[in-house]
C-alpha cells in the first residue's frame, strides 16, 4: 500500500470529522499496488445509512477540503455508497471486494 502513516492518519482524522459514526473508509485502486508509481488516492466511504443528497455533497466537500489542508493538494477520488446497500456500479463493487479498510468511524 502506497500511503504514508501521516496520510492514513489524515484520512482517519478527516473521516471522523466529516462522516457519521460507524462509517468506514477503504482505499482501493492503484495505491494498493506497491509496484506501481503515482496514481490518485481512491477512497470508498460507506456511511451506515444513506445520506440526503445535499448532506452527501456537503460531507464529501468537507472531507476533501480537510484532506487538502492535512496532506496537501493531491488527486483524491471519493466515492460514497451506503454500507449494506447494493450498488451495481462496477467501481463500487471492485472497491468493496478489493479495497483495504483504513478507517472505521467509532460509534
């Protein structure tokens, strides 16, 4: 996995400040492969329940802004899909299947 401990800590801090309790954040994509270089930080956030559209947009923006302040501006892609809710987007299926859990927001 190609994230530093500081980046993981920043994702945890921003996640706890931006998403409801029991949300999880997974890293997926090219940053999981230690043999590759570059690539954006792909994150899947799974809140425990669906969020209203306006709330989802606000929380996503707050999360990304917090990350930029903590780790600098990098290419960060954030998907949000409620936990335990089927999502047929192939990228969400792959993130759930192959992603690595980074953060579990405490209750």
